């Protein structure tokens, strides 16, 4: 499975079986060769499916079943990944580059396939989000580094997705080839509600919940205040009526 930008590939996707994940689309490829030189694959089109007599539903069911075995995914700390690429020991990197050990300012993890080709497709693997949340320790932001990998950042209390999004956009504009760009947006995974969405949507949802909670507290306090007033009125002694003349005579 491969993930591509939906809008940028709108014309191509007209003839490609795909499933949308926010502003990205998952497409499928047939692997035709795999050796030390790399992987050779062809994109599955509607015409290919028709000639094989396979439905789109069956295509994605098979992809979900076989892709994780054919092209296993992995999640590694940024330091581990850089050390592996450079052929050095991970101890040479400061943990702020992504060591899973506590202490980094912004721990980062890289998620991709072992062959690291079109590895961003790992986000479509069944159970990936749950596995990532367990690895990271809860909610996280997903940064679309390129079509080959994504970067995961723990969601901390003071996290601001806008800073992460600015970073993604700057990297895309200066360091990523146009053909390899995935998205300029950042995503969020809510591990409790199991929701993967654009970070902007998560932020709006969080603010809405906070507003509802605040309104709920105000409503409760108002009810309590009114209840206390009613209780006070109920026990307040009534003023005595003045005695009539005949009552005074008695």
C-alpha cells in the first residue's frame, strides 16, 4: 500500500482504486521484483482490476492481509534511524534526536517499511495507529515527512500543532523533491477515542470539549446557587402579623 496526496493526484486517482485518509489517499501496487537494487512495482488501476475480475473491496482486503507480511513496518527513534543510515553507534547521538529514553526536548520516531520505499503506506496497515500509540506512550502527532516515511511526535500538554506544521511546510519546500511530497499538514491520533484526523480538526474538537466542560461547570454552579437560594427562602422565618384590637384585649 502506498499513500499519496489526494488533491495533487486528483486526475490520476480517477482511474485508480483508492481509499481516502483525510487529505491523503491509499493506493495499491503489485510487487514485481525485489532485490538488493530495490523494489519494482506497478500501480493497480481500475483497468487492471477489471481484467483480473477483482473488486476494489477484495483488493484492499488482500492488501490489508498481505502487505504487512510482504513489506513489514517499523517504528524507530530518530537517533536509531540516523545511526543505522550512517553506520554508527546510536550512543553518538543526543537523545533529543529521538531516543526513546526520557529527557529529549521533542522525541521523534520514524515509521516506515523495512525497505524504506513508499514506506508512508504503513499508516494504512491494520493496527498501525494502536501499535504506534503503545510505542510512544499515548496520543501523538504524525508529520508526513515524504511518501517514504512519516515522523511521529508525542502529544504533550504544551504541544502546538502549528509549529509542527510550519516545520513540515518548510522542509517540503526546501528539502523534499516534489514527486516525494506527501502533505503540508500535520495529523493527530487520539489513542483513547481511536481517532486519526488532521491536527487542526483535533484542535477544534479539543476546544469544543473544553468549552462544553466550562459551560457544564457554570451550569452546575448556577443550579447550586439557585438551590441554595431556594433552601434559604424555605427556612427564612415569616414576619409576624400585627395583633388585632380584639386579640390585644385578650
